């Protein structure tokens, strides 16, 4: 097992005993990394029974922390406060990491301008991929999708299931927004996108790298393989994007990745299927793509309408923008040099 030049803390968040088997599988994959982590932190929701349940089962080298409030953003922030590493990596509780995951993530931080890194998220379908579920829609289940980056490059934000940031980021710009991100089974997300947009706005020389060699395998249960889930998740994605736009009202092109993805669908994915519409599979995938896009737009405009009807909601988001909660990590200095030019090899 290799030892990292940087101390890397890994944070896993969970909210339910129902995921016990997946959580233990995730932790097992982290203990088998070719690059030894500085520490592994399991954050549980504020439920004494939950902590007690996991305390007797997790490996001895795993530290259990209880979040003060429910919600994924609050849980990640609790993990940040407990972390003693110079880099903090995040993986979902229902995912497992490739043995070289941490090594490949950590290697990108040799460039001082790289403040964040994300990797490839491969879906593992519990009941097999539904015939209508186009790969362009894999973001719906938290995985890498067709139309996204395929090679190593700079990106706006990583996937929340597979990402790492220097701890200096959170000291400089604040933590994850408690007003965005999942709470239990509520499907509001994109807290990692909001954080990354804020990072780019406040630290313009910062770089976030996508490295497809850093792989995690994300379980997709049969409950997420339905049209109903696709529509709910798409609607709430639109809500999330409206929230991001409000929280980062001063950030230029905060939704440029979404615009690029939409262009890909309109110019490539949809025309490709239209010319082959005689195929039932193409027809079904076309329906799913169009339905998803429509629900995203509906969710976005519904949330914008809420802001118009209740201006105080938008005002509270702007207050968060001006005064985010600042974390003080145990370790870390400012590694970024404004004079050096970033490069991705």
C-alpha cells in the first residue's frame, strides 16, 4: 500500500439503517485502496440509534461522526470539521471505490492550482439498465453520462459521489450550502455544483480537474429504474438549478454546463434517434430524454415563480451568498500560486 505525500481524509455520509449493507461495502472498498488514506470518516444523521448501529460494525480504523442537523450538505460539513487531511475526498454511501481510486484522485493535486478533482462514476444496475434509460440520462442516478467529458480535462464541478477538494477551499469560500442538497429522500441536489461555482467566482485561478481514471461504482436500485423516479428527479434538478442561479447571482455563466448539455441533446442525441425512430429502443429513449428535459424546465420555472411570489426566499439565498458559513479545517495552507499556469496532461 502506497503512502500519500498529502494527507487525504475520506468522508462517507449516511442517513438510514436501510443502507447498512451498502455502507459496509463502501467502507470495505476504502480500506483496500492502493493509496492509504489519512483517515476514513463516516458521518451519520443525528439519530443515536444510527450511530450505535454502525459503531459495532464498521472497521476499527473508521471514525464515526454525528451531524448536528439532517441533510447531505450538513453531513458533509460535519465531515469537513472532523477531517484532519489537507485534501478531503467524498464518496456516496451506496458506492464502492476502485482500488486505485484514491491514488488517481490524489495525483492530480501535484498541480498547486488544482483545488478540486472529480472522477468517473459507473452505474451498477440492480435489475439491469431499462431499455428506455438512455445513457444521456445517467446523471439522473448520479452517474457519468453520455454528453459529459470523456477524457481528462478541466470542469466546472465534479460529481458529488466522486470528488475531492483541498481543505483550504472551505476555509477560503465556506462550506456546502445547507439550503441545497438532499435531505433524506428529498431529491434536491447539486450542492457540489453550487460550491464549485462559488469557488470559481471567488478564486478565479482555481482549477477543478475531471480524471476518468478515478473510478467509483454507484449502485442503482430498482426504485430508481422507473419513469416516475426519472420525472421526479428531473423536476427537482430544475429546482436545484434555479436555487444555484439565485445563490450565485453574481457568477458569470453559472449554468453554462447545463446549456452545453442541452445543445448536445438538441444537436446530437435527439436527431440521432429521430432518424432511427423505427427502433422501439430509440423511440423509448427519445421519449425519456424529451420528458426529462421538459420536467427540468418545469422545475426551474416553478422555482423561479416561487421566488417572484415569495421574494424573501430569494433574499435569504442572497444572504447565504454574502456570508457563507466558514469552516476552519485542522490542516492546510494556501497551495495555490497565482503566478503558475495550470496544466492538464
